[in-house]
């Protein structure tokens, strides 16, 4: 019977891939728990398994001390010598506890403890074995489905293939063999600890290592890889031997090598790109199959690039739903901003227009105080043109600007533009009057006089409005240049008509 029990322990150890001592320790711990539950004691208990007899003995342990403070765990030297004459201070006195009285409840408790201990030991063994194999290519068999996830059999243990790690193009059947990469090992997971992936970029790298001998022996290196599973993968390769073409080695004769990988990935597109240390040259290659006109580094610190392509190549460079530029950005590690030549030309024209456009300082606004102007300028608005393009909501976001102040600012801006328009319209009339003044003075009809307008001004705003009104009335009463010229010509013709008959 004893040999049979030990044989069962060894069989369990081989099945779970754990050491025999781990199972024996689990049995001893289980017996201690069962004995403590039966005896309802807080004594220190120990269990010992005898592989020859198959008996598990339980003992209570007391430490020999001079003065007993905890009778459940300590014993005095005098009492210890009664049980063991050779007892000394610091030694332990053990006493056997009967185990044949343990009932069914205690046995069930022991069983649960053994299963728990064995399960923990098995999980530790799995973690220790697989956490160093992350990124390794393995072959698994689809075992069952748990919701959107798949449970696959790795041989020694089960692994989980989550939905997020599955390719969009693939469907899986029970019993199907798959090549996957070990993504991670989760020690705290309740189910299978090993997480495998069919969507990780490292899967493509491992497949290239299997299919391309130059990559396996290190002559050709995969420097970077970017992938969107089920759609497209970009792989950057470089050669350590100048006589070996890295792209040609990966493609193979008539594309045989890369085609086998594409079949494994169920038709996923693969772009093989030569790696370059120069960012500009690497970016041009990464955006293939689009042809790039030029690449400019706009922000070296934040790794930002500006790429200009022809108008016909813009959609190809961006790709379906931005896929091509997104993968290129992942591959080179830089943010890419793609623009067509027409967009770049318009952008440059707008910048030149903004530089050459006239600007008017805020101090030209009548009726707006200096403190208000300081608040507006503090918000980054330094000219009247920019202020006129702002909405009332934007103005009210400026600290210290309220609703009444917004109305006042808009009135000042309107007066500014109305005054500019009137000044432009009045300028030609003034110039015509000056030209007539250089010649003969224009006659003025008798009785014609300029009416004066008296305006009472209470504020700076009313004063400006009154001055404009006075100027308009004065200009209306004064003869224009054309009227003066016509009057002069008419007088001259009358004089000639009088001289004719005299002759």
C-alpha cells in the first residue's frame, strides 16, 4: 500500500511536470491543516511523510525556555526534562498527535489543500519555463473557444489566444494547427498563463528567420517591422555583407520565400524595404509604393517630418484609411505629415500673404482704453485686423473682458473701418480742387455760402463723429473740381463770342 501511494505521487509529479518533493510537501501541509481543524488548537504542528510505510505522522512542537509566556508553543526546562532528560534551552520537544481519529471533513480539507498546492507549483513551473521564451515561435493546436478567445494546446500546457491577438483575415477551427509567437506570461491570470499571438509583428520576423537562411545566420538583419494584422506589414532589412542584397534575399527566387510567408499569413501584404541610417532616405523608402518628391525634417526634437508628394501620388502615399503612412511612421519612429505639391504651394502663398499684409496697431482704435489694449495684447492679439476676425465668444475668453467691453470694442472696430472707407472716397475730390487752385480761380456764385454746423461733444466718441459730420457738410457745399472747370470754360467761350462781332 505504501509503495502504491508513493507511485501515485510520482505519477502526479510527471503529469504536472513538478518535483516529487513538491507533492510530498503538499501532502504534509494538508495533514497539518486537517489536524489543526480537528483538534482546534493553535499549537505549532508539523507533519512527516514516510515513503516506506506511507504513513503521515503529525507532531506538536514546543520550544524549551526558562520562563513560559505562551504555553501553546513553549515549555519550561523542568517539564521538558520529564519528557526528554537530554532537553536543553532552545531545543524542541515534539509529541505525536493521533491521525486515525481524523474524520471525513478533515480528509476533504486535506484534499483541497493538496490540489491547491499542486496547482500553485504547476503554475510556478510554467512561469519559470515560458517567461524566458517570450517572442519564440511555437506550433499549437486549437483546443476550444472561450467566448471570443481561443484556448490552444502547447503540449505541456494550455495557452490563450485573445481576440485582440487574432488576425482579421483568419478564422480558426477546432483541431487546427497554428504557428504563433509567445506574447507574454501572466503569472496572476486565473486561466492559462501563457498568452500567444497571431497579430504581433514578431510573428513575421520569426517566419522570415525560418524561410530565409541569410536572416537565420545573421547575414541579413531585420532592423524594424510594423504590422497591422490582416492588412499589411512593412519590414526594414539590412545586410552585413555588401555583396548580399537584403531585399532580394528575403524575396527569394521568383518570390518563393516571401510567398510562403504570405500564405502562412492568409494573404497579408508584405512590403520589404531596405534600411537606411539617414532618416530622410529611410522615410522615402518607407512610404513605398508611393513616389516621394522631397522630405524635410520640421522638428528634430519631437521627431516630425514633412513629406511632399505629387498630387497624383497623395492617395497612394496615405493609403487606405491612412494605413500606408501610419505603418511608415511606426517603421521609422517619426511622425509624418504628408502634403501634395498644390497644398504646399497654397500654404506658402498664405504665409507670404500674411507676412506682406498691412497691420494696424490697436492704439489706432478710438474709444478703447490703454488698459483694455494691454489685456488684448496679452492674449496674443496685436493688430486691428486680427481683432476684427474674432467672435464675441473668443473676446470674452480674454481675462478682464466682459460683455459690455466686447460691445465697445466692436463699435470701435466698426468706426475704424468706416472712417477708413470714407477717407479713401474723399481723397480724389480733394486732389481735383488742388489742381484747379493752381490755375485760374473758379468763380463763386453770389449768395453761396458754406453753412456751419454746430455740434456739442460730450465724449471722445461723439467728438470724432461730430468732426466727420462737419467735414461731410463742408464738402457738400463746396463746388467740386468738375463744376469749377465747367464754369471757367463757359466764361472763356462767352468772351470770344463778344470779340468776334467787334472785328
